[in-house]
C-alpha cells in the first residue's frame, strides 16, 4: 500500500510539478536509467530532496542547460563548441562531469542469422548501399534501418564513429528513444539499430563488430571501437545539493548503479 | 442591480475577448520566430526542398517531405474516417430505432474522449506488428498504420457533426420523397444527404483539421523518416512530429529553431484555411 501510494505520489510529482523539485534534470535517454535509479536511491536517503528526471535526448539536455531550464543536462555526447559559445552568450558557464562509460551496440532481431559485421558493413547498411541481409550472407530479407532523431547523442556519436559524418538512408525509421529502438528491433525481423549498453537484453542480439563482442571488458581495453562517455552538464561547478547528488553518482555506490543499469563504471 | 448587470456584462466580454488575445498572441509569436528564417533561405526552397537534415553543417532545410507526409497521412485518415463516420451518422440518424441510437451513441462519444497517446500506444503495440505481418512489409510503423489510427480518431467528429446535419433535415422532405415512390435508400442518398451536404462537408473539413494537426499518434506510429513516401507502406515524418521531436533541442534563435517555427507557420496556414472553408460551408447552410 505504502509503495503504491509513493508511486502515485511520484507520478503526480512528475506529471504536475516538473519544476517543483530541488534538482531538475533532462536530456539523454541513454543516461536516463542511471539518472532515474540514482535519483530514486538518493531520494530514499534524503527524503527532503526532490529530483525530477526527464528524457528528450542529449540535444534537449544540452539546450536546457544552455537556456537555464534545468540544473543538470544529461548527454551521451560531448557538448559542441557551438553550444558552449551559445551558453556563454546566455551567461552560462557549462561544466562537464563524466559519470560513466558506455558502448553503442549494433543490434538486430534475435531471429537474424547474422552474428558479426565489420564497421564498413554497418556503415554501408545505414547509408543504404546494402539493403538486403542476403548481400551480407544472411537470409533474403529487406534490411529495416532504425535510427534516432537528431536530438539523440547516441545518433551523433554513431554518426561520427561509424558513418564518419555520412548520412543515414532517408527511409530509415527515426525513433525518439533508445527504448523505442530496442523494442522495434525486437519486433521486426529485418531490423538493425543501435542502442547504449543499458538497453541490451535477450530480446535483441548485439553484433560482434570487427570480431569484437561488445561488453565492458572490450570497451575498457579499447578493442570495441564504438564507445563513448556519458556526461552530466551543470551551470558552473556543481554546488550544494546538486554537487551532493553528482558526488553520489561518482561514489562507489553510484557506480554500482551504473553497473546495475548495464553501463560501464568509471575506473 | 444595474451595476451588477453592468459588471457581469463586462466580465463576460473580457472572457470572450481573451480568446482573440490568445489567438493574436499565438499568431504573432510563431510569425515573429519563424519569419527571420526567410532572410537566410528563400521561401520556395523551404517549401519545395527535398531534403530535411536540420543539424548537418550546412543544414538542409527543405520541408517538402514533411508537408507531403502530413498530407498523405491526412488523406489516408479521411479515406478511413469519412466512410465510417458518415456511414455511422446515416445509420444513427436515418435507420436505427431510438433505442439502438441511444445505446450506440455513448460508444462513439467515448471514442472521442480517448487521449491521443492511447491511440498511439495501440497503433504502436497492436496495429503496427499486425500490419507488418499481414502485408509482409519490412515495418509496421508507416503511412498506412498512421492513417488507420488517425482515421479511427476522426470518426466521432465526422459522425456526430454529420448526424446533427442529417437530423436537421426536415421531416416533410423525407415524407415527400417517400410519397413520390422513392424507397428508403433512394431517399437517404438522393434527398437527405444532399440536403445536409453543407453540414456533412464541414464535418469532414473539421476531421481534416484534426488529423493534420494531430501530433502524438504520428510521432508514435508513422516511423519518422523524412522522405517522400514511395508507397503506402513507407515511413513518413509529418510536420507535427518533426516539430514535436526536434523543438526540445533546437536552441532559441538558431536556424533549426526558426525552421521549426517556419513549419508551424505552414501548418497554421493550412488549418486556418480549412477552418475558413468550414465556416463558409456552415454559413452556406444557414443561407439556404
């Protein structure tokens, strides 16, 4: 009963009073699971603190911090020079804190016979140069390319590391979150998409890239190439409650949450 | 007493004028934010440009794929919603007994009250996988699925307004037609429907406006690819879903931000024209 009540309460808080909390954060859907779980645990320990977490994508988190709309902007990519400049013009001094490491896994439907691809093949698939799994030695089935909206940090990193700046084929599905990509790949036999490690499950198959299995070890030793850091951005160095919360995420307990949600703790 | 009435009159007047104020405020703000875009790129490149890559350097800001996404999804919705909506209106007003009518109407009204995000969920979780399997297409998140969901959404609008229009046709007209030897179906299609055409057409235009402005459903079901649809099973990115999914990250005053407001202007003009058209049809009914 108490649990239901507190759930209801937190739902109303989320729905009605997004800005009423003591700490507000928004942005990356990759960072979201870490931020959400850390916020819940932190609030259990400090019942007087309210933390609200929204998604939206890294672009949203960074633009919210530039415009002073939140206390913490979550991002799965680094802030761009252009954005730092915009922040300065608004009188905001963006400070970066790395909270976790992550890899981007290339995922396909579990029914797909393909288990490994090279970076070049992935690039060709997303660019539209290869459009049937048959061309890669799989079953004859059109490839459904699933990508992310332009506000996604995962998309930006993927574009830089895999597409080398190239464009995604124009009929690719553009979905709004990691979760939407994972569930669509799980439902669509011919699909290929990319998600942060936190969204891997047995419903999707993560491919070996250049013969390397995506996991914590291969990201840490640098053999899995599609990896990045996860960030929290603040206006100025974090102070007070915001500092306490970020320190909590960086603590061994917080890094345990990073691990629990499927990401890679900082060493 | 007199001062009370006087006060009441002006308080209600203020309430009524507020909507004009809000309308003006909305129009002013979308034009103020959107128009500066056309200092940098020309209007016809914006409307007819085939590529929408708003965050590339340099950005491609052509919204033709988005406009066509909206138009095709809406036309598809009308193909679904008009026959079902007008059909149910004919049944309720002309054929059903009072009991049946009273039993059916609440269901149509409930359909009207379902939040669009629930339609979206239904489309994403139930309809899209079904469409993919049934038609053996690569993905169920496409123009076709979005049209069906939007079509179902506009049924209550078309049905209830058409029914009002049909019920308003005078009894004498029906009786005269039957007395001349026309049967019931002939009476419905050759006498009652034409007499109610203005009302039926305005209900369809209202349905059009609802469908083209709907955001959540298309965001969840249409697939989001900014391309000219190649078939009814292509994923599309209607204007509303581009605004909704990209506005959050576009920084105030950036070109991307202005372009999204530019889309809002186009969308506003389309819905504005459709409501003018509707008022004209509704007015025609009164004049007749």
